[in-house]
């Protein structure tokens, strides 16, 4: 008979029927949700609208933010923009600003939003090629202009709102006169990637990113007037390599230009890039005035102060920097946004700035202490990424539920396990992460609940299924086939039980990882910074591993010699070995490392620090492992030695062929243990400037005052190394124990 | 089979084992109190006696796993005296160990080697026999002890009786002149004893000189040429088996037999 399933009708416990129904409902609803979501249906997890452009009215009473859904959110600031009160932001203390929403286009992102200098008109451009203007106090629609170009990947407005620069999908730049409703210039397509377009305040110049360079054209003639591209400080050197050799500076971007701005005084143009730098160029010469580093990811948006002396930049590292154009030093960093920054603006006075981004919030910051003083949501909700993740999860959940349902119908164990795995792991990962993130929002508890209730409901539903699955009648039903032979039933039951424990185990691990992740998020970690330096620190893990591996080889050799000495009847060998162990175990490892490091050069022995590190670690661990080897050798029974001797083997042959292999099998687990300890103690050789994980984490952490971030990366890699090694160790032990298998 | 287990072709009158005045102390404890023994080639000598009587110690002294405190031992013409100069003694020990195979109560197979590996280990490392030659001989021996199909098994997967038979084959592969058995069946379950004693009996029939310490009186009666009852470190009685079992002369022998029969 088929062990795992038969098609005979059995009387089903009512609880099992309930489970079927519940899983069937889950499958249906999940798939329906996913289908209507992708068809643009009305039911969706409430997510924020990503803000793509931002402007403040000249009198400082209106804030306009164009979002990704073709709407411009408009806040009226009756009491004026707060200028900071020298304290941390508290939601409860703040009155929300009155808000209204203006619609533009069919739901494509609003790339540019601007108030005219007289404050009477608001103009906005959407990605589907619509330009609208509204009369400010009452927001009656003034004009609407449908551009001939319908798919814009970026757009910019001149300060007076008259000229619109639009970047086509094929890289063509069109300049339109909004008032005359006509195209004034078109600059042909490009093979290079053009991500961003900008137009100067009076609409006479237009600029666009061109790969790692940027080009500036005259709007009237369509002629290229300037190219901003990398060059060497030394005029005769044309390549980066030659420039480096002469120790001159190679000025320019390494990666695509992703943000552009003309200075109000017409002297400079600023470019931001995916290489995280901002560069100020002289518009008339194309030479670099200054450059600025400090973002840890792509620079996404920028704006000059009115006097052209300062600049605000926002990046995909969720940070906003205020920097001085002369010299490029930042004067302030504003941290707190939950996603990429898409709009920055100076407040009506020097005391405040306004920022907005993909996290759907508009934030007002006090410049002096970088406190958040006001926060508005374009719409309350989760981050858009979570909404997409949830929908993907719904598809997976729906399909897997159907499969599981098929398994359940035929009482197959895999159906049962699939349901269990699905409904334990799913909520933990897909619902756990966004739920924990909601907790970090600067909102009142009730508002958080308002945002997160669908997730909580869903989690509760899944947990309900899991509880149902673990009820005894259901579990019994799926553990074994009641008609099978008893021995088969027991075997299947045991296996099912084991797999189920495995699933629970994985779920608990992942759950704890999610909690760990959210706890770490609470530290306000600079994720973009971590991403930027991940590779550099990761390279240290190779060094950590091979330093540890070579050290353990040396330690094993020394431990073997030491153990033989300890076991020897020769008083010299015995005492020498005892002395070695006593000396090494009696002094701290760190002190030994310093002595190796400082002492060897005095003997005119200048070793590579890695070699010195391996010597220090190997000698130290050799002493500790001597005892392990001694115990291992002694644990081989006397009978083995006698048997070998009776066969005529001499001492060396006996040791080499009989004792050592058996001793090794005994000491492999403790050696593995020591190796794991050593991988972590190898962090101490960072004081010798061995460029392993800890050294790198320390160096970068100190340089940028981001020790927490770098050490978390290092810790993660130590952990990964340890886990990998444990897997390896299991294999090795299995191999060494081949004679013990039954 | 004769080419596998070499039978001594000596004059039957010349003993192959000659023990003179053997004493053994463990600290102050006098375990063997001066015994003499001559064993002729092809003879099977079984030592029985109460526990603690020194039987095993005596046997282990024969190949110097225990160093005798006084006396001399000659095996196949190699003489070792107790308290010889160390270097000379070491050379002699090596020589007699190659002439005397030994089988232990606890089998003492090497657990990290297969049955075949156990058997060829000593010929290859000690005698320098080529691996293929040793393997050929080992396979013959495995067949002789009836374990051909177990050649690649590790000892942990063999029963006690099978392990002991591998141990016998291992000792034989060194082509010894004599075989020493130290309670070879004591660690075995009763139903497994037969398979080991059968092998020993066949070995005896092929003319191997054997010294056996055992509690298997049936084996002693059926196979031994001479039985020695050892008690309190001396020979209590030495006689052919029928005589010793059916018609013991000494009081100590009667006591012992009364005790275990």
C-alpha cells in the first residue's frame, strides 16, 4: 500500500474540515487580492505616496509636494514654518497643517513643482506630459498644457514657471514655453544614459546628465555651450592613470550624474552622482570649483540657497546635507527619512529647511541642531516596498495554498508540512518586518495601529491556521496513514515530527533575526554607509579566515609536539613542554601579540604582519591545545598500543599508524571549537595592522565616526564564517568517525 | 594452507619455547614465582587456573609485553634475559615479537582500519612487504577464518567472534613461529565462542605451536597436548589433558576443577 497517502474515503475529524475551509479561503482571497492589485483595483495595503518634488512658496506659507500618483499635496502653514524650539520632535505637540490635494495627469509621478517668484501661481509637471498651473490663494486651475511628449523620465521648471525642460525616454531634451504653449527647442537623443535634466532660473540654459558627464546647452540656439567632464588637474595629462602617477587630482564623477542644479547667480552648476559625490563647476570654464563627499549612496536631489553660497543635497542614503559651496564642507546632516530623499528646500529663513522623499513625508528641520520640528504625511501608510512585497507574498501564498490544499485533500503529509511551513515562515518574514518598521515611525500608537491593522489581521489569521494545524486531531490525521502497518505508522510519524520540528526551528531562527534586525534599526544605523563599505570590510573576512586557518595548522603541529613532550618520560622534553605551556597560558594573548609585533623588529626580523600574526596565534593556541592532544592520545586504549607492539611495530610506527589517527578523531571536535574561538581571537591581530575584519571595521568606523555600523558588519561576517565552519566541521567529523558507524 | 602458516621443520626434540626461572613482580607483589617451561614445535600448551594466578602475566612475559623481573626466555633460538642491556634487549624483543603472534581477550583490532587494513598493516609497515602481496595473503587468511565477505568492513560492524577471527588472521599474517592466545574467548557471548575455538583447533591441526590461556576446558581437553594448571604464580600441575581432568594428582588441581565443573 502507498505509505504516504491513499485515496480511500475516511471519516474526517471536524477540525480537519475547518482547516480545509480556512486554507481554501486563504488561497482564494490571496489570489483575488493579488489579481486586483496588478489590475489596478481599489483594494491595496495602505502605503504612502512617494514624494518626487517639493517647493515652498516665496512667502513661506505654502508647501507643495508632487507625489508619485499624479497629485500635488499642498499644505498651508498658517503659523509660518516652525523655526525650531531646540527639542526633539513630538507628534502629540504638533497641530497638523491644513492640506489639500491637486490632481495632475493620470497617476504618473510629478517630476517638478514650483511656485512663481511672485507667489501667485503654482506650476507642476507630471511624467505623462501634463503641465498645470493653479492660482495660489484659491487654487483654481489657470492653465493646462498637454505636452506633445508623453513619457518623461525627468522634468524641470524654470524659476518663473514659464519654461519646462522635459527629458524624453530616448534621451531627447525638449524645452517648452508653458505660457505660449509651444516647443522652443529640442536637443536630439543620446546613446549615453541621461537620468536628469535641469533648467536655469530664467530658462536660457538647459543641462542634462550625460553618463558620467553633464552637458549644458543654450535654449535659444540649441548649441552646446559647456561640457562638465572628468579631467586632470595637470592640464597635459589626459588619462586617469597618468594623472594618478603624477599625483595630481582627477576631477569629475566616476559614475552616472543623477542630480543637477544651476546656481541662482548663474556662475556655477552643481552635479550629484551615483558615485556619492557632489561637484560644483564653473559654468563658463567647465572647471571644478569644489567637490563634496559625505553621502553614502546616489545623490538624488539638490538645491542652491538664494545667495548661491550654500547647497542642500539629498541622497538615496536617506540623508540631507547642508554644505558650503566654497570648499564643499557640510555644515549639517539631517537624518530621519525612511527612504530616498527626492526634494529639498531652504525655509523662509536660515533657521529651517524642508525635505521630502519616497517615504511620503515632508519634514521641517531646525538647522542649528538638526532637530526635526514638523512632519507631515502625504498619506499615512507603510513604505511602498512593503506593499509590493505583500502582493508578491499574496501570489506565493495563494499558489502554495492551492498546492497545499491538493495535498490536504488527499491527506498527504507534504500538504500538511507545506501549509505549516508557509504559514509560519510567511508571517514572520513578510509581515514581521513591516510591522516592526511601523513601530519606528514617529507617530502616535493609535496612528501606527491605523496603518498596520491589515498586517496584524493577516498575521493573526496565519497564526490561527498554525494553531489549527498543531491541534492533535489534525496533526494525527496528517502524521500517518491509519491503515498502514504499525511500524510504518511509527516511522512516518517520527519523520513528520522531525520535519515539523525543523520548520519550527527555522521559523524561530528567522523570527529572532527579524527581531534582531528591527532592534538594530532602532540604533538608527546608516544603512547606505554600511552598503558603501560592505565590500571593503568583507574582504577582511578572507584574511581572517586564512590567518586563522594557518594559525590552527601551526597550533596543531605545536600541540602535537607539546603533547608528546608532556607524555614523554624524557625529563628535558617533559619540562620544556611544561615550560612552554606555562609561559604561554600565563600571559594574555594581546600582550603576546604586542611582544611579537614589537619584539621581532628589534631582532632585525621584519615579518609581514600576517606572518607575525599567524606565529602569535599559532604559538598561543598550540599551548592550549597541547592539553587537548594529550588527552586525545591518552584516550586511545592501551590495548591498541599492545596489539601494535605484539605485531612487532616499533614506537614510532605505533604512534604514527595506530595512536595518532585514533587520537585525531577524538580531538577533532575540541579542535573545531578552538578554531572557532581562534577565528574570533584573530581580531586581536588587528593591532599588528593585519587588515582583517576588525582592523577594517575599526579603521572605517573611526574615520567616519560610524563604529557601530562597521562593527555590526564585522560581527555579521564573523558569525557567517563560524556558521560555515561548523557545517564543514560536521562533515569532517563524519569522515573521521567512519570506523565508528554502525 | 601450509604455505600460509609456516610449520616449524625442526627436530621434534628441540623445544621452540624455553623458559627458565621466570619471576615477575608488580611492585612488591610477586606474581610469577620462578617457572620453567619447554614447548616442542607443533605442541599446544593450554594454561588454566584461577584468576590472579599469573596465567595472563606469564603469557605476556613470553613476548615481553610485560618485562620479566628475572629469568630467561628463548623463542626459536632467540634468547632474552631479564635485565639485559637495553639496546640488546630491544633488538631481541623485536625479533621474538615477529616470531610470536598474539591474540588478545579484547581483540584490540584497530578501529580506524577495515578488516583487511588491520591484517596487512603490520606486514607492510614492519616487514616492508608490498601492499599487493600483503593483500593477497590477507585475503587467503580471511578466507581461511571464513570472513572473505567482511574484508572491507570496519571492526565496529563485526560481531565479537568475527573480530577475534580477524585478530587471529592479523597475527598469522606476520607468519609467526608460535601463537600466544590470551583468553581469546572470554569477552565473547557463549554462542560465538565456538567459531573462534574452531579456528584455533584448525590452526593446531595444521601444526602451529600454541600457548593458550583460557577458561574453555573443552578446548583444553580436545586440542591441548599438555595442560598446565597455574595457581599462585607456580605450576600446580602439568599433565596431558585426560590425565589432568580425569585423574588430577595435586590437591590444588582437584580444588580448582571442583570449583568450576
